[in-house]
C-alpha cells in the first residue's frame, strides 16, 4: 500500500489492515539466545570471521543494487530476481556511486582475503546506510550474495509477497572456503527425477555454498540420459525404477541431451560444476538389458551378447535394491563401443574437470578383470579431456589398477578406510564416508520408512556434523580436496522424500566442507550447540520456501511468524489471517497462540490452523486468526505468543 493511500485510510477510519513483522534482534527469527554467539546472524555455513555492528540496514522498494562491472551486473540481476517474490520489489541494477539504501557488489580485492587460497571468498560490510560486498572473483560475489540472503528475515524465501520489513543487522564478515570440492551427489538412476526437480536441488545446494553436483546417471535399475547411436539405452534402460517389479506406480524416465545441457547451464549460473557418473564395470544391469540384444546396431558387431560378464547371463531385470551382480566384460569390443560413446558424449556435455567412472562393488570380477576394465576406461576418460574419478573401494584399492596422475578417489566406506590406499597411490581424495556423508540413511525413531540403515542406522544430525575430513588415520588433510553429501535413491520415489532425507543434513556437510576446522567432538560440544542454533534459524526459511525436512530433536526449533492478509471492516473488526506461523514438526493442536491486540484490550486465545505433519512430511506454515474490534485508528503493535510443543513470541503491526 502506498504512503498516499495509507494516509487516506488513517484519516477516516481503519479501512485496511497492514500486517508486518517488526524488526527482530540481530539474529535469525526464532534462534534461541542461549550462547555467547546467539546475537550474531545465524548463517550456515559458519563464516571465517563475523563481527556485529550497530544498527540495521533496511531494504526498501527504493533500494538500488549497484554493480562495478558487467560480470558483477549478472550476479546483481540474480540477486534482484531472488529478492523480488517475497518483497514485491523490482530493484534496479545500476552502476555508479553508492547512496544511502543501496546494495553494492564490487569485483575487486578487498585486502582481507590473503588466506583465501581457493579464490572463492568475499568481504561483506553491512551498515545502516548501505551493504557493500567485495570479492576478487565472481565466485566470491555469488557466495557473498548467498550470505546476504540469509541475513535477511527468513520470509525472504517465500514465493509470495510478505510484508517485511526487510532488515539486515549491521555486521562485518570475512569468509572463504576450507575445501575446493564441496559436493552433493544425487542418484536419478534408482528413481528417476526430471531435470526441473534436479534444478531445485541445485538451488538448495548453492544456497549453502556447495560448488559441485555429482549426478549418478546409471545403475542396475535405470539409464537416464540419451546417448546418440544407442537409443535402446533409454528406450529400454530408462523404463523402470527401484520397485518397478513389485508395483505399477513407479515409473522410470530419462533426459534428452538438451535437458542435460539445461541442467549444466543452470548449475553454471549457480557456480556449480556437474560431474557425470555412469558406474562401471558393475552397477550396469540397465546397460546390459538395453544392449544385450541390440543386434542391428551398426556401432556393434552384431553379437553384443559378449558384453555380459555378471552373475546372470543372459541378464535379467532386478528392480530391487540389490547390488554387485552385474558386469560388463572388459575383453568385449562391444563393451568399449558402448562405454566410449557414453563417456565421450557426457564429457562433452558436462562442465566439471572430472568424470566419475564408478568402480565400486564389482563382485563378479577377478582383480585382473577389474584392473583391465578400469585401466582401459581411464584412457577413454583422459582422451575426452577429463580427469578420472572413482569410488575408492575399487578404483584405488584393487591391486593393478593404475589411475593416471591427478585421478581422484571418492572414499565412501565407513571410517574412510578405503581412502588410505588412494593416498598411498598419490591420489587426491573426496571424503564421503557413509557413516557421516551418506544422507540416505534412516533417522532415529522415524516412522516414514525412508532411508537405509546399513551404514548408520538411526543417524541424527550430529553424525553429519561431528567429524573432520582431514583427521582420519592414513589420510592427511593435504590429500583431501573436499567433501560430498551422497543421496542414494532406493527409498525415495518423490522429491519430497529426497528433501526429507537431505535437510537439514546438507547444512552440516556444507559447513564441514566450507568452514574452518574446529573441535566438532559431540552433541554437547560448543561447536554442535552453536550449529544447531543456527539451523533452528533456517527452519522458517525452509518452511517459507515450501521445502520438506526432518525436524530432528537435536535442533531447538521454535515458533515464529510474519504478517498475513488480514483486513479491517469499517466498524474496526479484524477479519482474515493475522499471521503465518512457522512451527516445524508439531501439529497445530499442540500449540496455543495468545494474541495481545496492542490497544489495551484483554488478550485472547487465537486459532491455529493448517495441515499437521505426518511420517516423512513436515507441516507447512500455519495460519493464526483471532476476532477483535478496534475502537480507534492504529497503528497497533500486536504481540502473538505461541506456547506448547514449540514456543516463541513475535509481533505484527496493525
């Protein structure tokens, strides 16, 4: 509502009701003030250095976003687009001198990042007058923008307009990453997901400063991207998912190469590179089922039955989660015709310097067969201009395997025992030990049926947070290039299921990969306490965005809210929803809202309505309503206090 229309309303009677969240203390809404650092902004991952200032900056419709160069302008335009849905503001992107109320993005050396060896850092200064973000490279500007978004109230994540005000507490932040490779792996082979869904995951990963997206494109149950010359790979190999053999509503699917390019481009815009993986020489039953009878393919010799060296010959579909039974023969020319086409085309389509050849759980093969296969495949990978990468249990540990210089081993075994042989071979290592980094494991006391339990049954958030990638015996930190969160899809047929297992675990692994090393020693450590308080501040942000997540009891989730679309009748009666309420993981019946109308009238008990959580699904935002009639014009400050399974107090202005 404009200032002119508001003055007309107030001069007559309360003819409209504007509801807005009041400026909060300089910490995320809902984060409990129980530690020395609780008055600092609640940012995930934790910055290298952060110091609170005095006052606050307010984003308004008059704010400009200034860019110092054409490159900075692109990032500024993305920031303006990110802020528009919740604020309703169309913020102009300009160049020139900074004025009060502006946000300034500067591509330059701020002089504070001497220790930023990876050149992804930034310097951020927020005062009551303006916001200044400075970084030597565009990656740093993008990372700093993610911090700006987290400094704003949680409701900035809303896809619909919220009332604000949009304040950022004054602060100075110096920040840069610990590791170069900060990865997230998603498996679309066991359960297919469209490219649009994967791009949503890229949004989430990039918001927590992840920079690598590892796509598991093929496994025993499905092959998911079109390969020119081998149409049966997707026409046959893309038709099912885990569970297809036991139920009808479990469709498969595949991407065209245009869709793959779109994902790569979208990731690039988020400063994320895409690593493709087509597993080998096992985990490839979908390839065998597609090509075993492809006798008319001119790229094969007419007798492609020689590709099958698994336990089942001829191969048969197995849509369970079983592993280690399939295998492509290393002495078949047809095998290499297929894998050469796959590798060359995916390498050309992908943006990462790495190509992941898999290499795990190849049970049907002798060590000699295995090494013959991977040594041949690495030659194809390097000829395609990529650095080979593989699961360490096979690629790095098998005697005779000869990874080229610069090859990367991904450690997945609990305790990272498979990383030791990789280090001994001079390889660099990405750390994804299953007991810490596999985010597909089940949660404690969870009735959703989602997740596996072989690596860490009933894993809570502390398992993802309380470890150090550079402190495993035989694996010095100098050999570690990064960390990867791995989300395998055997039990997750929907994206809501994927979000439930991923969040808030992704935040923990993002922090392990980005933030400085500290004493992450257990659930009572100061580091974990501080982290869970910052995660609590992310709760309303996730709910505002409509994302699903697990409401672990290790996080002190609270109740907090923002104004909604209530109105006032000519007689002063309030009608409609007064506030949107974030109360993660509890039913509305477990909450009580007390409304103090701010005009001296007696407080009342409001009504809280919405869909309650269910196994595997967090609740959405609740609506708070209450009946009241104002006897005099406002504005009035309304205080809503929520008690019960979640507690918290917030204000709206009438």
